[in-house]
C-alpha cells in the first residue's frame, strides 16, 4: 500500500467495511454521513427494495450528481475563458 493512502474503518447501513484511500478522516466521515443518509432516504421511500438494489440506486445517484457537477464546472471554466 502506498504511503499516502490510509485505511478507514467505516459503517454503511450497519455493516462494517474497510476503505483504502487518500482522504482525510474528516472527509471520509463526511462521505459516510452523506452515504448513510442517502441510503436511509432511499430505503424509506422504497421499503420493499432489496439491500442490493438500494445500494445500486445510491451509486447511480452519486454518479449522476458527479456528472452534473462536472458539467457545471466545465461550463464555468468555458465562461471564464471567453
């Protein structure tokens, strides 16, 4: 493992995981807080959804949000270059 990577023990929906990354503990705490909140929201809105499908929806929502933010950033960069 690279020297600049860390191991984080996290809990997602009551299950323990170890995540390896370059983030700070504060960043990872924020990520886990958002992930657990969003997962709980999905499960509340669709209680009959399986754990796997709820996790997939969470991942799809996260990727969608990331793409929207990247598009917004690209537009801002283009407007600054004009």
